[in-house]
């Protein structure tokens, strides 16, 4: 059967490798994203003041929902699923916003309500999103993703100190020990990332958490005595934390996050389509977004949060060259089974906070770096994009630097803008429309603003004095090489007289390395 499937493949992603290889490669996908999928429920659960067993339930439910969402996205049914090797899981994009909501009056039930309502809105606009995606160019998405990473660092710092209770208690001795454990975990992750094995390097965060926990257990800073207290196998209890509540401000705040998630998922669908070398049209994107939002809508019923595609798994497809979507479907099945094991959630919930803090530095930093990489694709010279990026990130950082900055504003305003992500997203979208969509009043094309003007060029007098004995009238730089007035290349030699290849500049005619 597998041979027939292989020989009749019409699309690269439809290749079936057999049960064994599919499960093996699928497990690799699960390991690659495991650290990312367990962090959001731990962050939100911690902010909600949930017990260890309740946080364990959240972790198990997020694995269960992520498995179902992954199977729907990769295997696909009519109108749902891109049928591409895309792994789904709890989105990091909504963590800071959900934390802000959970700290309000509604608690975690308001989070579930906001997730459901915003997902419903996202589901309705999914078919039309390709037409409005122009309002979310890299200058906007880069700002938002960068802000997501930066806004999570206070969480990592609090974890490193031992959690909110220890951090607020001010026990300097306990904080010192906890921060040292976080530093040891971070060091382990750095060393694993340096190892020559690509597989170990990709799993460095997960392995670092495991080894950091083992180290903590050895020095008496970990307690797994409660792991066996509870069921080993259980189906997630629907609405275990009560029915969702719907607060307008929370819904608006999460809808902003959903727009960002739709943009990210669209980019991931296009990216994995290019990697797999298969056709991705508007309908396929819409099917993928519907699967994203449909899973997100149902997630709160099983105590889960907003789902989105995991970009690191897109990278794994490129690295391994395994294009089969059935591999990812198998990974979804593995996640679903893990979600039926509450004992696994209790093990994760028992991992010491400082260990998670050390890993969080890398994990959250990776998110921020991903946003910076996106911003690196943005054109700044002669455009107002630098103003957009700097202002939007600055606005996004205000509630992070001063959490009470909007305390005197109306409740609906505070709920939306208390999240740095929501603040940055609203600012970036509006500024992009103001500067890049509405052309009226902009400086002449190519001139940009005073903030984007290139600094004046100059040459240091020491550099000129050094060259006076070597250069002659008519010498110029052409294609990065020094040539005389007749167009002949002037060779560069070492002190011993050896001729070497030493380009003056890199593909920038008319400038020299002494320019600043």
C-alpha cells in the first residue's frame, strides 16, 4: 500500500512514508515544539494563581488541543486545513494579553471567553484576510513579534527568582539560589547549542530543562512528590474552570492578537509551501486559517488557548527535507495521546520555576530575535518606517516598564493597552496606514524624514595621511578594487611582498573602507 501511495504522489506533501518513519519524524516535530507549547499554560496559569495540579491540567489540555489542531491542519477536511506539514500549538502571541486579562476582574474564565469570541471573528474574516493582509506588512508584524518576545522577559525574570511569591517576598538568600539555578540552566542550554550535533542543538531548550531539573533535584531544589497524586490517564474535562465569560475589552484585545496570528499563519503557510515546492493559492490559505480559528474557537471548551502554526517546525521541514504532511499528522496524534496523560502535565508543572526562568531567557529571546529578523527585511532608507518601528515599540514597552501607566484610564482602554503587544500592534497598524497608505503630506519620495536621513560621509584625516604615499592622481575604486588612471588593477601586497586579494570595499563602487 505504501509503495502505491508513493508512486501515485501528485503533490510532494502527499507522500506517505509508512507508519514507522511517520511516527519517528512526527515525534521529532513534537520534541522541537514541546518547550514552546508548555510555556503559555504555565505562564497564564501562574498569573491566574492556579495550583500545581490545575497548571498540570492546563498543560495536558494544551497538548490535547494542539494535537487535534495539528491533525486538522495537516490532514485536512473540506474547507478546513491547508494539508501542509504545519504543526499547531498554543500561540505565544496571546500570552501577554491573556496575562493582562487574567489579572483583571474576570480571571481565567474571561480569557477563555475572549479566546472564543476573537477566534469566531477570525474565522469569519479568514476568507477575506488575504485582501487585508497588506495592512500587516513586515514593518507591522516585525514590531509585534519583537514586542511579544520583549514583553515576556519580566515573566522569565520572575521565574528565575523563584516565582511571584518569592520575588515579592524579598528573601535575598532564596532569590540568590534561584537565580544561580536559572543561570546554570541557561549555561547548559548554551553548551548544548554549541554541540556539533544538529539534533541536540535543535532540542537544546528541551534538553536544558530536563538536565536543569535533574540538577535541581540533586541539590534539593525540586519536589516531585505530588506527581503520582492523580490519574495517569484521563480525558480532558470540558470547561474544568467553569463557563467562559465575555468581556468586550478583553475580546477586542484578543482580536488584535488574532489578526497578528492570522498574519503569522499566512506567512507560515506560504513559507512551507515554498519549502515543499507546492502550489499555495488563496483558497488554500483560507482553509488553513479556518482550521487555525476553528481549533482556537473550540480550544476553551477543553481548557485550551488560541492556536497557531509553529514557525520552528517550518524550519525543521526545511532542515530535514521531509515534506510529507502525514508525518506532521502523526506528530499531532502523539501530542493528542500526551494530552490524555495528566501525569505528564504534573511532571511539567513540578519543574522548578528557576529552571523555566533560565530556559525562558532563550525561549523568549528567540521570539524577539525572530521579530528583529523580520524587521531586518524592512526598507528604512528614504521611508518613514524607522519612525513607525521606533514609535510602535516604544508605545508597546510603556506598560511593560510602568504597569500602572494607564490605571487612570477607562477600564476598556486599560484592558486593551495594558498589554504591550496590543499597544504595539494598534500603534504599528495605525502608523503604517498614516505614513505608508495615506501618501498626503509625506516627504518627497526617497527623502524620508529627518530620522531616516543617512549620516554625512567623511574620511578621517589619519586615513588620508596614511594613503598619501600610495595613491596617485586618477586612482579610483571599481568593483571593490583599486585601479589606476588607465584602468589597471593596483595589487595589494604584504610586508614580505606577497600579493594578496584584498578588496577595498564590498560591491560598493565609489566608496572606501575609511568612510564612516
